[in-house]
């Protein structure tokens, strides 16, 4: 008998997780909460307030779930895994104290340094004068971050000291980020390409996943505003599994040891954001959950059983799980609402998803979609769909992904045209 798995969340990442779990031999049934019209094709979708740990645990109990997989950071930071553990329900994801590595940039830096993992210099402070003094010891460009979760808006890269002081005042004086900006982190700017590596952790051991490259800016050529991610591809030339193996000893195991020593063993997905500097990889940040849309690109390459891997993270040793990969490339192109990442309309009818899904090698992951009262598929978020295609190499996957994406239309649709181009 396979496991009954409940996936918490309703974005593209959660659709990809539910899709891969539904194809896992160890999984009998996948429900999502709240899910979306894409996950509804895989199993039940159940209403839940994802910010409410008690509601999540009540739902898991009512549904008699064997495993709860938490997608987004908000329920993790709110303590969903703590509540599930109290009720002895296995959960994939860190406790609230583990998720603090994403919830507090100052805490993440403290852990990196204590673990001896490579990272840039920094100062974390709630004091304006101390922040101004610290800025003098760094060079341009200056990096000023709000300590807490600020919906992706809390990071400023500043060309000069005037701008950097203004960024400090934004957080500490004008309180532009509320409590999330009660402390600022001033960091050394790291020069080099940004990469990310995902590790599935069980408190001690880690299974590294094949890396994907995402595209954070809204416009072609990395122009425009920062977004949650406009596309992704894998494998990344020069940054495949063989190239990141050494990061297990350099970053992941020391960080896991440090967190365990603090009495908060880390289970779940550890997302290491790093910069490949001339002096080697240096950590930029941690996230406590899978990346979105990287997950949509990575999971179609996973040949082994995702359910078994996530179960091992929650309950046992990931070291006992064989993780294997298909020898193929995957490209995900995000279709976004007009105006994203600024304000955008919702309820806009979407056409062509079935036609895109029918293209050989293509899966369309839903992110910001809903079904309206007339039964039509409509937009319901900034990032609407992730058109994902597999191919024998990145160029073939890219060509198929754009061919499929061209079959989808909605008013205001915006996408980058250079995902996985020119590698
Ligand atoms: N795509 C970046 C992230 O998930 O944080």
C-alpha cells in the first residue's frame, strides 16, 4: 500500500511536486491544499489557510495522511511542521526554528559563519548609527537587506553611500517593511554568477538534487524588476551534479551539524543560494523550501521515487535512498500576467492550455490560475503558468517549451523570450 500524501500550497512548485508524487510508486494518493486547477487533475483539492498550522494539522488528521509536504515558506515559518510533529504526522519541511534560516537573513549569516561555510562579510544591526558606520567599511555596490521576509522587496543593491543610507532609513526609520525591517543586514557584494543548489536533508544527511538555473528579472536580457522567477532550465553547463558534489562537505553538512548542535536538526529542503566568485563559491542566502520555478524544471528529470525521498527526509535517512536522473534537459517558461511583478488584473480568461499540454514532452504547471463561476480557466496571480518541456538537450527542450507556450493566450500575457537561450 502506498502513502497518502498531502501537499500544502497552490503554486507552480506545488503542482510540480504533486505531479511527480502522483507518478511515484511509493505514493497511492496525492491531495493538495489549497491546490489549483492543475493539481485538481491529480487528486482532491482541499481548502485550508496555509498560514494556520493548526488548520493544516487538523486537515492532515481528518484526511488520514501519511505524509504532509509543505511547499511555501509561510507555513514553515508559522510552525506547521512543529504542529504536525506534535501530532506524530510525518512532514517534509523544517520546523519554525529551522525555517528561520529563510525568515531571518541575520540568523542565516550567523549560521553560515558559525558552520565555517564560505560567505561574504556582513553586519546585522537594528541601530541606524551602527549601520551607517558599517557601510563605511564596505565598498560599492552596497548591499542592504531587511532582515525578515519582505515579499522579495527587502533587498537593495546601492551604487553609492547616499543610496545605501537611504535604504537603511527605509527599513529602520520609515519602517517600509514593518517588522521585517526592524533589523538590517549589510553585506559585502559578491561578484560572479548566481547559482542555487537544493539538498533534501534529514537532519544529518543530504541528497543533492540536479541544479537548475532560474531567471529572476522580469524582462529579456535580465532587465526590469526582480520577480519570483520567470523561467528555469536544467542541466546547467559546468554546474551539474558532478560539479556541486563538493558543496555537500563545504556547505551542507557543516550547516546541518551547526543546526543540530543548536538543538534544531534541519529536515526538508535546504536551498543554498550562492555566488561563484573568483575565490570559489560563497553563500548568499538560504531558503527553507524548493525554488519556484526551478522545481518545475528539476522534477521532470528525476527518475527515482520522489515520494520515497521526501518520506526519508521526514522519517529516516536520505542516505538509504537511491536518487537517479533521466539523461535529458528540461526548460520551464513562465507565463505571467501583464504588469507583474507590479499590479496586474486577475480573472482574465486563459485559452490553449490543453493544446500546449498535448505537445510531446510538455507539461503545463499551473501557478496563478482559478476556475471561475462559469467553469472557465482564468488568471489568479502574477505568475500564471509554467510551460515545461523535456528534450534530449537544452536547445531541443527550449524550442519545444516555446512552441507550446505560443499555443497559450490571455490578455496581457507576458513572458521572457530568452529562457535557456544562448548557452
Ligand atoms: N526562484 C527563486 C526562489 O524560489 O526563491
